[in-house]
C-alpha cells in the first residue's frame, strides 16, 4: 500500500507541475502587453477594438507577442515572427477587365491555334484553368455541343474533335492519348501543362497587337477571362446566384464579395431607373 500511495503521490506531483506550467503559460499570453506592441500599427491580442483574435493578422500578432513574453525569460536576441510575411487583410478586386469587343477580338486571333477551343470555353463558361484541362471526352456531348463543368454549361464544337483526330494521325504510333482521354492535349496526345495555356494567352495578345490595323488589346491574364465572363453577366442583370453557380462558387456571397464593384454599379443604375419611373409617372 505504501508503494501504491507513493506512486499516487508522484502522479499528484506531476499533475500539479503540469497545472503550474499551464498556468504560467496562460499568464505569459495574457500578460504580453508588458513586452511591447511588436510592429507598429498591429492590433493586440483583442483584435480590432478588443473583439477577439479573429483574423490572420491578429493571429500573427499573437504569435509575435507570445514569443516576446517567452524571450523576456530567455537568452534569445531576435524574434523570428518579425520576419514572417503578414497575409493581406483584404482580397483585391479584379482589375480592369476586357470589354465584350476586346474579348471577341482576342478569340478571333486564337482561332488560328490548335487550342482555340480552350480559350473559347474559358471565356464562355468562366471555368477555371484546371477544370478545363481536366475535361475528358466522355464529359462532352458532341450531338448537343455541350459540356458540364460542375455548375457551368459550355459548348464544344465538333471541329475541335476533328482537329485532335488530325493530330493523332500525324503523331501515329507516338500518340500518347487515350480514346476517351483529355479534350485538350498536346500535339502528341499528352495532357497540357497549366502554365502552357497561361503563357499562350500572352503570346496570342502579342500576335494580335502586332497585326496592322487592329486596336491593341491591353494586357490580360488567362484568369481574367473568368472575370470578363462574370462581369459581363452581372452588368447584363443576370442574378448573382446564377452567376455564382456558373463560376462554381459554393456561396453567392463569395461572388458578391469578389465582384462588389460591379454590384455597386448596378445599385447606381437601379437608383436612376427608379427615379425615371417615378418622375415619368402620370
């Protein structure tokens, strides 16, 4: 019994030590204000106006403060959290996107390339680059000239299938594609690397701008075709939840947040329409 009591006593000592250490750690975290504010302008442990730690930047400040309190009782001379890159507080809105006329001009230039159907789908569906490159032929209805990408519906012309058959004949025994393989492939039938279509976008813009007698296109990324798609639909009055479904957003709130500038333009137009209706009433 004495040995058992000794073991139980040891357990009690360990539990007490752990509790003491946890208490000391909590005291360090709660008392970090005495160590300094870290980077200028950063919120404290309470976040904005003491509302609690709720943003990545608040958590970054918390990490710095926790280190600071620990450093007070150690020989460390530099704070590694000071070298950490803080996340952006707000997601930037899409920049200036192409007009419908500019989009059409770019697609006409792309028609000369074997992957022209890719850019056509990117513009007409708003689908992501990876979603399009992962398309397989069983997902395509050539009779109905349509495809389904999650919430989006697009169209694939039979001409693209014929072009791929031509590539297959040219490659012969070196063809790497399967019968029901990727819709968009290299000239040898292999999957297209995502960076290929991204860089090709810039190449096509340069080719267009080098043509005599055309209006130059401003710089645009491949992902900007998605923004053109969404912006064009929203400005045309398509409901936000419909646009969100086409873009594959799980929540229309995401669409509202990303394209808030477009929605604000619609609000201004709505005010004008209302005023015109009332002022013109008999």
